[in-house]
């Protein structure tokens, strides 16, 4: 049992250092006490632990709090750290001499000091754990940011790819549309050209074909031999151009191709080339009267019965002529007669 009697004279009792006694940490036999269990640094209440572990954690905390950039800008400070094995050896070496009767007597007084040292060690552990947690949190934040950046980059790449594909599809669609419009325009132009050519051809044919004039009919069913005409030479006119010395018919001047019609019902008894008369058709009426159509360009009917007003040929300029016209002769019993008088007798006005 510890004694409460005063310590013997000549024996120094080590006083616990105050909070301001820690200027620079240089362990000695008097400042180091053996501890039981885990290695802890002895520090009075209000002091600062100086073990190598806690010092390292403090350096990490200082660098982490001030920032790497700030630490690089500050001047370097040399830190002296005692070797842990040497420290442990010194503790073991000084353990025996430190045990004095006075210390044994004051064992009860060292229990609060050991509890304070253990509390300071726990505070160091807590600081280290907090620093490690902060480092892990920073690493997690960095990983999260990197993942977010990668996802954003992937989204942007996908959006760019989609945009490129859409632009390509739009360009292809525009090309197809332009080709279709060009094909439709070409087809429309071709159709218009064909229609214009057909219209021009129809107009040309209509212009080349003479217009049909109304046919005058008599009560007896007779018509004029042609239309759109001009009377040039009349029956009985004298002239050297006719073999008989005088004109034996009535001339109807008209463009080539003008239709020539049967003046009355009858039958074709002759059709063909006839020397000075050119192409000639002879129509015999039902009463035996012959109607000669001379200088024709073509003959539509060359034989058989025809009706009044039926086209049998076309005006021309064949044979002995000076221009396109129809030479009409009326013969009865082999003798010629005045065609105008005969037509007038049929109720026709020439």
C-alpha cells in the first residue's frame, strides 16, 4: 500500500510540466514514462502529443487544409522526427531507474495523467480518421465528377452523331425530292412540247385544207360543183389558147385541193388522164346529161353511182392550164352548152 508520509529528503519529486513547457520535444529519461498496453505519448492536460504517428497526421491535415498550392508557395520548414525504435528503446532503458519510492507512493496520482494521455491519443486517432474520411470523400467526389464528365461526353457524342445522321438523311431526302421535281418538270415539258407540236400540226392541216362553203341546193336537188371560187373564163370566150378557138366551159378558180362535188345524182362513166383536160371525171346524170370535171389534182371516185353533193375529186392545175381551177363543161347529145345557163335552169345562182 502506498504511504502518504513525506518523501525522504534528497529525493527529487518530478513535477508535471505545464501546458507551456513544450517548446521543442527532446525525450529524456525524466520525460518518458513506461506505459502499459498500447504505445501512447504522455501529455499533460492542455499539452500537445508529439508521437511520430500524430505528428504525421498533423502534417497531412495542415497540407490538406491549406491546399497543395498554398503549401508549395510557403518556405520549407525542416521537421525533426525521432526514430520510433530508438524512442521505444530509450523508454525501455529508462523504465527501471524511473521507478522510485516516491513514484510508487504517488501511483495513485499518475492514474489521471495516464487517462489524460490516453484521451490525447484517442483525439489523435479521431483526427487521423477524420482526415482519412475527408480524403475518401474527396476521392469519391473526384470519381463522381469523372463519371459525370464521361457521361456528359458520351451524351454529347451521341447527340453529335444523331445530328450528323439527321443532316445526312435530310440531305439525301432533299436530293431525292429535287430529282423527283426535275423528272416531273422534264415530263411536263415533254408533254407540253408534244401538245404544242400536235396543235401546230392540226392548225397547219386546217390551214392547208380549204374551208367548205355552204352548198346551195335547188328544189330539184342540184348543187354548185365547188365553193370559195372565182369565175375567170366564161363559156364562148374567144382565144388562141383553146383548140376550138373559143372556151367550151366555165372556169371556177379555187385553191388546189378544194373539194369538187357532184352537181346531181348519177354515175361515173369515165375517170382518168385526158390530155389538155388533165385529170378528168365524167358524171352522167339520170337524164343523160354529162358533166365534165377537168384539170383535177386528184380523183376520189372513179366509177359507180354518186349522190348529189358527194365529193368526187379536188381542184388542181393538170393539163393545159395557167393556174389552179375547175373547168366545168355541160354536154348533152354530144354538144356543149353554157354551164352557167344550165346551172341557173336548175335553180342555182353562180
